[in-house]
């Protein structure tokens, strides 16, 4: 039981670390990401994206926090953590869809990449829900933790992959500049350890 609680905490930490690395990349090298509702400025889009990712990161940390007390790890705490992570992920998917298209030459490609990511996030949210569905005793906790850990790790990878696709599409570095200028992108990289 101690090991499984640590695995979940490590998975959330890995996901948070990935978001930090991705945000740092968005702010300063060839990786860039951006989007906006109908079509907004690149900086507004980048600011919205980073703010959304920061909220998701914070929500995942909060979901995992009760699991750091391994002596109180229970069916209820695992279910609650999975439910909180699922809700945060569904919210992220909805927020991604509402970003729309950035007003850049690669706006259409960026919008497609973000739409694809939103679909992957929705699938991941369902996997988080499924992970705890059959937990009926303490013996089911290790399997649930393994499934949650795997899903969170995969979601972090999906976010990183989508942002790489967005960065690759940004041939004119319009989004890179937008990420450098957007306040919430700097906050995302500066607020995580």
C-alpha cells in the first residue's frame, strides 16, 4: 500500500514536471503553442493555453495531495483522487476546445492539434473513471493506483506531443514570441518546482 501511494504521487509529479518542461520550451525555443476562441491574437491564445495548463497542473496536485498520507490510503481516497483528476482533465479538454484558433499563419494546424488533444484528454478522463469503478475492497487499491498512474503519465505525454506538434507548425515563430510575452506562461514555468 505504501508503494502504490508513492507511485500515484510520482505519476502526478511526473505529469507536473512534464508541464513545466513544456511550458519552458514554449517560452524560449522552437517549441511553441497557441490558440484562441474564434480567432484571437497569438499572445491572448498563448496566455489562455498556459493558464489552462497551470490550472490542470494545480488540480492534479490537489487530487494527489490526500494520497501522500499513506496510512490513510483507502478505497474512498483513491476514488476521490481519481474523480478529482478526471474532473480536472475533462475541464482541460473543454478549455482546450474553447481556445479556438490563434491569429497566426499556422492557426488552422494549431487548432487541429488542440482538438486532437482534447479528444485524447476526454479518453483519459474516462480511463481515470474506469480505474476505480471495480474497487470494492482494499485489495483493489494497487490495481487502481497502477491504472491511474499509467493514465496520468500517458496524458502528460499527450500534452507534450500536442505542444510539440504546435511548435513544429509555428514556422514563423509567431507563437514562440506569444509564449514569451504571455504572463501566464512565465507564471507556469516559475511557479513549479
